[in-house]
C-alpha cells in the first residue's frame, strides 16, 4: 500500500517565498560570465534544438516536392473540389503554373512587366486554361514549370551574390533568396488549402524551412502593418514563436526602419507568444488571431495592429 502524499504546509511555503525575496543577486562578474557562456553556446533568440540551416532554394525545392506528393495522390473528383477564391484544385494548380511562368520571366527581366503585375489577375488565364483538361495534364504542366525553375536556380543555390539580387514579382521587390522563401510560403499555404478541401490533415513545413519562413515573416511585419493601415512609429514588439522553426525576435515596427533585423534599443511595447506554425497560418490569412489565443502582454491594441499587418501579407 502506498503512502498518501504529505499535505503541503502553507506556512512553510510562505517561508520559502520570503526567503526568495532575501536572496542576493549574483556578483556582476558571475552574471556576465553566465551570459557570455550562454551566448557562445547559441545566438540569442534561437532554440537549442534549431535545425541545420538550408538555402532558400532548398526550402523551395522541399515545398515543391511536398505539394507534388499531395497532387499525385488526388483522385479525379478531388481535383474538382472548390478550394480557394472560387477556384477548384485544378484551377488552383493552374494559378501556380502562371506564377511559375511569371517568376521565370522575372529571373531574366527583374524589372519587367511581371514585377508589378497583380498576383491573381496575372494568373487568371493560366487558371482558366485548366478547365476540361485531364488532371494528369495539369499536373504534368506544373511539374515541367517547376523543373524549369529549379534548373534555372541551380547556380544561385551555391552563389550568395545571386540570391541577393533584387527580383520583382507581383508587387514584391526583394532579394531572390527572400522571394524564394515567400514562394515556399505560398506553395505550403496552397497545399494546406487543398488538404482542407479534400479532408486531409494539414501538415507543417519541416523545421528548417519553417525557420526561414518565420524569419522572413517577422521582418516583413512593418510593411504588412503599413499595408493594413496600421503603421506605427517608435513602437516595438518581442515576438516569441514556439515549437520547431520558432525563436524570439525583438523587432522595430516602424515602417521606415530598414528591414535588416535592426533591434530597437528600448524595451518592447508588447510581447506576443504564439506557435510558429499558427503564426505562419496567420500570415497566410488562413486563420484569425482571435481563434489562436496568443499570449499577449503589454499594449494589446498594438498586438491587434500587428496581427492585422501579418494577415495583410498574404498574396492568395
């Protein structure tokens, strides 16, 4: 027979709490030593089990492979199910074919017609062209398009200067590496759209890809807030994204701040804790922040502005 747990004496617990209040701060030299050792072990804001880094090209390649596996598993009737924006699965893949063609054109003419073209309108013809075709033909056309893209990116994968060249696509003007991460974001988002439409479980990106996605999304928050009419000046946020691919960011939300990871030299006005994958679904405008129950401390109205800005980054 096991003994019951002893009852906790509240007076003893109070003594412990008072003793903590009397505890001395460690000597400053010891505090600096501990901090220096911790920072030498891993950069601030990075989880201990952070995945090995991958290139933006590899993240895009993985997103292509994941979507390809899903499309290959679809039955004929599943291609016809409504997915998003009134498009069925086959038309949505047609949209992605159109995006691929515009992206390839942008590689050769970074400031060409596709640089500022509307993301949806510029691909409407490619989406409509899939009507009446066998799904296998649509899948084959998409596979050809992404294979051509990956072949064109072969040199860039090992050439940081090429990944730093600014490319224009559908209103986005950013380094090629960042644009590929944004494209990884889109492929994953539409894969989840199709999964929901066909009653399949949604699937998070691998941790290494997710890490690139969260980094880019946090960097773009000031631009998103400005797009949503929620631009703020002199305000900052500490964003803690939990789970694989997460991390901690102290970010300036001023839209005029150079988006280069500059850390504000003042305490954050709001602190937000949220699952990394849920944050990406918020950025993709596929969930509402209110349904995610993020942990918010500090300026709650600033948090709402940040969530609105995050959702405005979606291209669809």
